[in-house]
């Protein structure tokens, strides 16, 4: 129960006239309507309730967390077409309890061979709309790699796909969130012939919440992939590749059949932080993932509030000051990261960021008042504001965990679709930085994220698993969707339960608090306690602006002696209900 107590300010005789607060209490928002599922053996939570059901059914059939995650991501491409699908890519972290270790799969989109760093100079729209903005999609290649290497073999490949194909045939129930996004994108649907199916012919308007949205072309494509003996060969080197390359060329894109044939998902040993709290280990992927950034925020907060601390994150403003400062230090380093295959220093930095010494260096630099930007390290370069994504978090009854984040970048990607296959293509080229395109704050573009052929753009995606290295028991499966706020939202969803005792629902429900260093200003939503904001401003020197809670959407699972808790984020209006048993 949340007790709401009126904050009383006691004014001192200070010449600055600022209030002094003793034992302050703040008006936090009441619990949201999101459902926290409680289970004993297995759980799945995703960005759409229908997809959670599909993932749960795979687990009940004996499938493992990888099988379930693949089925869910096929589904999310159908129910959340604005954010994910076969035209995009993903990052996945897999925890194998038997081995007590994680692996990571990078199926991010890749710049085509004809891409070059100046291709969008003075043409910002060119990287956002149309076939030229599309990078080589990695989604299907990544699914197949995960299934072949880590699937259970107890569930057939086609059974992971056909439920989503059937959804397309019957018509996809439009969520409140999808309705809102389609309204925003309506002019693109009307101006691009390949997107005309997104206008409801019965009303000559975009579809409304509750409408059934038919996707017959995508249904046929999914059925084709489900029944293919080698779907990757068909999509990247066979008949589908021929059609895709032809459509790209006709639309002014630069992806060729050779580009498709050359695409390979990357299998990584994980990055880990194995010192942050007792025997717990955080694991995730190296750059272009932002796991290194996210885990650093958590690690710093854990070092400042070790086991047995008495601090209260709800009522002690200093705790949230430290959280904001930890974000600044961590996000500052993100400006130096990029695809580790092209920026060797990025991998070295990411590894360094997971060390105890790096955490302690930041702890020693913590001050009780906000500092100028130069104090936090990094450089004042643009952090490209990546956009829409979808998230799935799965725990199976064998103790394996999968966290995966999938994306086509901005809403409806490039706002173009395959005429034959019904696949919405990504606009991932916009996730790169471009020379001569400073951001709105006057910062130069990040050179480590410039376009190069074969390069993968830097991402905020941070799919993570936390486990106990002694018992091998998983403790948390977590990830987020929604652009640069993924990092702060996932960090918050870890810090509040593991360090301050919140439930996963309380952690996800808590108001947004985000500072990405560039700009060096904290973003909050309207539910953030006003009195707390005032104290953080006058006493700790923080700067704020209010923003929408539309981004930073978390799907989290926690595991302890009482069982399994799974919860989605109420901010994403897609009727999220976890599934499990």
C-alpha cells in the first residue's frame, strides 16, 4: 500500500530562500492497471498480450525459452508492426542454466555494400523514409541461428510461426497503441502506394482500436517460411532474395541480392559484470548493444548502496540524485561506443566498463551536486535517438532465460513495404550518425557510429539476464523497448527490486527518470512527484524537463524463493498480460 503524506517544507533563514526538508514523504502515483503474473515454473512477458499467450503455449508444449522467444518475436512482427518484424533485426541474450553461462546473438541490420558515410549528407529525410533508408534485415537469419543452435527440438520450426500466420489470416486486433501510431503515420500510408493496405477501405481512414487488421500477404510469407526446409537460404539467397532485391532497386534502395546473400548473424560470448552484488552476475551483448552502459548504472548504484543499506529510494532524494549522476557517467561513455567489428576500442571500453575498478572510479567521483558536462567523461557528440522496438522476456521451467529486443527502428521503419511479401522494411540507416548533421543541441555527430559497408549501427537495446554464479539460478530476465530511454528504464527496473526491495511491478510502474548526458538534462513524466523534483533542483543542482512516457517500455521477470513474478509496462497500450505456469 502506498501511503500519501503531504510534504511540509520548513523554511530556514537562508539568503537563497530555499526550503529545508527533513524526513520528506512524496506523492508517488498509485499502482497502474498492469497485471503482475505470479508463477512457479515458467513465465513469458512481451509487448503484446496475444504474443505472451503464444509464447506461453510453446513453453507448455515442452519448448524452451529460445523456442518461446522466437515464436513471440514472429508474433510481435504481426501485432506490433510499427516496431518490429521480418524487415528488421534484433539482439538476444540467452542464459543456459546447465552451463551457468550466457551467450548473445547479434542479428542487427547491416549497412549494404553501396553504403557510405556521406550518403545522407544534407538529406536527413533520406535516412528515414523510403527504400534507401533500409539496411540489410537480420531478423529471420537470427531466428534460424537461435533455433538451430539453442532450440529444444521438442517443438517444430513451423509451430513457432503458424500461430502468427493465422493471426494475419483472421485479422490482427488493433491495439490502442497501434491506433495512435497509425494516426501519426497516416500521411505516409497515403503518399506511398506500398503502404495503402494500412488504410481501412471501409472507412478510408486508419484502423481503430478493436478493428481486425488483415495482413494476407504477410500470412502467405509466414506460411512459406514455416514450411521451408531452409528458410534462410530461401530468404537470403533464393527466390525471395530475387524479389526483394528487385523491389529495392525499383524503389531507389541499395540492398542487392549479393548484400542479402552476405548477411550473417553474429554469435558472441557475453559481456558480464560478476562483482556488482554478492554472487549475482549481469550478462548481455557487446556493442552495438548498450548492455555495457546499462549494467554500469546498476553497478554504480549497487556499490553506493551495498547489501544491508537502510536508504529508501521513495523518500530520500539523494538516492535519485545518485541515480541521475550514475546515468550521466554511463551515457557519456556511449558516445565512444560503436560496432565492435569496426571500432576495436569500443569492445575494450565495454569490457572496461564492466570491471569493479571502473565502477569504483565513478563512485569516487560522485558529488552531492550536479557537475558541468565535462566532469562526466565522454565527449559532446550526438547520440542518435534510436526509436521503436519490441521486447520479450522468457524463463522456462529448466531455468533457462532469454531476453530479446527486436526493431525496425522508427515507427513503421522506412514507411515502405514489400509489394509481394507484406514485409515492412526498416529505416536502420537512420541509426547511424552522419557528417554535417549536428543535433539540435549543437553536438557533432559520433564518429564511431558513421556509416561503413557491413557495419551495424549503435543501439540502446540492452537485453539482459541476471543469475547467481554459485547456484546457477536465474534471478532476473529483463529488457526494454523504445529508443534511448531503454537504458535508463531497464536500469531502473533492476535497481529498484534488487537494491531497494521493490516488486518488478512497482519498479516498472515507477515514474520515468532519464538523463542521457547529451543533453545533460533529466527527463521525467507527469507522475514524478513535484516536491521531489523541486528538491533535486535546488539542493542537488539537477535540471529537468517533462516528457511523455511513451518510450522506455520494460518487460521484466524476477525469480526468488517465493516464486516467479512477471510484468509488462502499462505505458504501452497493448493489453499486456504475462503468461506462464
